[in-house]
């Protein structure tokens, strides 16, 4: 039976359920993942900034990926790492810190809608104190209320459907345009480069899309909370790890820059 504490400013984060034996291996895995994502993405930004040949629109656009990955993983991973090392009964977070975390978790992709979505949520009174997630997001916050959250659920679900639909639609149009160019082009080199770029991009995109859909669906089924928590973490880790590898190693200029650095023994300033 869940205890109700109305409008408490101290919340408990359920987080990942790990045993005493698996606590340190799990902590080490996520710590290494976090350090790899940070170093790879920061390294990508540094290379693009210091190498003048990369000061082109395409590479400046690439900067968006590492920035998003750095912000996304930094919002949830440090707090989650700290929570792994303490018993579930001692994983506390203030309500205001939780609101800030939820806001920033949604903000970077959809700022305008996030303001309304979080605004609807913080108007609710709270009777629960347990966050059933590794970190705070909008659904975790409105589940703290004993009031009707129908409007929050409908708005959040509708917004997610519109966001996913527009994302899928833009991807279909983009790939259709690329396919049309490839079909009319007689350049084998151009077609090969387009196929290589599109296939790797599509792989990362499908991982993010499927993870996002599963998170939205599993939020509606509390009995699968543990599975949802794992998917939420992988949603942040996998794309953040793959993006600098895929997009960095695909670029001839970046490969050449790194090759020259290693061969000459220079250290990136």
C-alpha cells in the first residue's frame, strides 16, 4: 500500500533495482559509458572548432549532435550514478530539483511545448513522493498527483504522437528525396556515399525512435517499470555513444585530422 504525503517537497527516486553484488559492476558500466560519451562528444566539438577545414555548414550542423548528447546524458547520468550507490530507501530528491530535471530533460528538443506541458503538471497537488523512474520527466511528475491527470496524459500523449509523426514524416521525405537523387544520378561514388551515410543514420534514428515509443507506451503500464527504466537509460547511452563514432568516422576530413594527429604525435590543444 503506497503512503500518501500531500505536497511534500522531498521525493524518493525509485531508480534502478540493483543487488549488493551487482551494484559496483552496474555503477562501473554506466560510469565508463558516461565518460566515453562525454570525451567522444567533447572531442568531436574540439576537432570541429580547431580544424579550419571543418568550418563548413555541414560540420557546424554536426555540432548539434554532440551538444545534445552532452546535455542529455548530463541531465540524468550523474544523479543516477550517485543513486546506484545508496539503498533505494535513501534515494531522495527535492521537488524543485525534480521539476528542473524534468524541464531540462524535455526542453532541448521541444522548448515551447515543454513550458506548457510542465506548467500543466506543476499546477497539480501531490500526494505521492516516489519517482518511479531513474530520473525525473513529465510523466513521473504528474504521477505524483492523486487528482485526475487525464489532461496531462492526453496532452503528453498527443504531443508525443505529433512529435514522432512529424519526425517520421520528415525522415520519409528526406530519404525519398535522397533516393530520387540516387536513382537519377549516374555517379557511383555519390550513390555509395549517400547509401553509407543514410544507412548508419537510419540505424541510430531507429534505435532512438523505438526506444522513445517504448518509453511512452510503458509509462502507461506500471507493471513494466523495471523494463522502462532500463530502456530510458539505454535511450540516453546508445545514441550518445554511436553518434560521434558514426558521424565522426564517416567524415573523411575528421579521419584525416585524427590520422595526422596520431602520426605526428601532436596533442589536440
